[in-house]
C-alpha cells in the first residue's frame, strides 16, 4: 500500500522567508531573460510581486496571476536559457502558495526557483556545468533556516537523468545536509 503524504504546519513567516530566498535566486537569472526579451517585463513583475508578499503583503490572486504570466513568458521565449530564467521567476512568485504537504513533488516549489535560475545561467554561458554548480552552491550558502525546515518536512528528491533533475537533486541534498544557525 502506498504511503499517503501528510500535512505539516507551515507559517506565513516561513513562506515569506521562502519567497525572499526564491526571489533572490531567480533574480540572478533575470538578466538572461531580459537580454533575450528586454521589452517583456512579466518575469520581473512576478519577482516584484513575491517581494511584496515576502515583505508582509497578502497572498492575493494577483500574485498567482503574476506567476502564471511569468510561466507564459517562459513558453513564449523561444530560447532555452531565457525560458528557464522566466520559469525561475514564475516558481519564485508561486512559492507563496507552497502546500504544507509532505510529498516529494512539493520540493520543486522550494528548490525550483534556484534550480531553474542555475540552469538558465548555465545554458546562457554555453552549457558549462561548472557555472550551474556554482549557482547551486550560491543558493545553498544563502538558504535561510526556515526554508531548510520546510524542506526537511518532505521526502528527499532522487537524482534523475536530465540536467534539471540533477540540479534539483543537488539543491535538495545540499540544503538538507547544511547545518544552519537557529533563527535569532
């Protein structure tokens, strides 16, 4: 019999910390998108939206719409690096809606913005995996303890075959294994 995932407590403060970190990660890749589609501000506006929430704003339907608009920008990008950067922004904006469900699929809501940002920068710089690995290290070094605590409530990701799957796994594993100081 399959194990049913359970729910765990998840505060708005934790979601705000996640939103800030997710936006910080995604913003690192935003120039990749804007170089490709400089007149399309949907990913930037999505990041502005999550920053408003992270600073104490409400989770509104507008934030969900901003995330969906960034995902639309990714589908229309026509360039894999730009599409990954727009997805990073969309996932960052949607991080405010992370479900407190102990399910491995939910981990993408947490590590996805950093993973897509790393992939975007890696692709933009010619596919050098060392570049993506450096972005993964940056994300792990900057993760707040609240984000790690959310991730620890969920099952660990397994490595996959695609480069994105590998990056998602590296982020998940690195955040879980990192010792972070307690929140002051």
